[in-house]
C-alpha cells in the first residue's frame, strides 16, 4: 500500500492524500507537480526513476488506511538526477 507521504521532498509543499498534484517514483519518493515537471524534468533525484502522478486513495479509505505523516525534505532542495 502506498504511504501517501504528506509533502514534496524538494520544496516541502503540503500534498494531502486527495491532491492530484503529487508525483512519485517506484520507491514512493514524493514531489509536487511543479518540482517534478520543472527542476526535476520528470526524473527522481534519488533513484533516477520516472515520476508519475500519485493515485488518489478513495475517500472512504483514509480512516482505515491513513496517509503517512512522515515528512522528508532534501537538504538544499533538489537538482535533476
């Protein structure tokens, strides 16, 4: 199950579970759409993998399967992989 991390690892923007502006790689590194498409050019700076839109968890599921509250932020921001 996806962790649905709460923020962009580059700019620390909040990314609530219902947003369609969250992008992830296959390791679930999480970025906002602006950082993913801008500075990162669609590639994860951690693994070099493709960044794709994170799925939205159905509205009736977060109570039983809550999103992660662990925030990760890259020191010094992000640069393309």
